[in-house]
C-alpha cells in the first residue's frame, strides 16, 4: 500500500480530517491542508508525522511537503 493510501491510518482522524495526501514523487509526499493554521501546526509536527508515515515501510518517504488545498 502506498503512503498516499495509508495516510489516514498513519496520521489519525484529527489530521486526516483536515488533510489529503496528494502524491509521492522522488521520495517526497505532498499533502494538501485545508487551513493556514493547520499548515503551520503540521509543519511544526513534520518530524513526528514523517516517523509515523515511515513506520515499517521498506521504501521510506524522505520529505513531507504541506500545501494549501485549492478548496481552502
């Protein structure tokens, strides 16, 4: 299963409720975020989130990029 598909289970309901994993390319996972407040919060939690995403994964995600969702 890909990091995009596993995103909701890896990060939990609260974070999954305000985000959507969009794509993985060159070991970078791009995640859409619904608000600027959450964007700032998630950037501060990036290390912990990356650890959760990579737990037990053979090919790790090396970088997380949070972007504002077009739906806002």
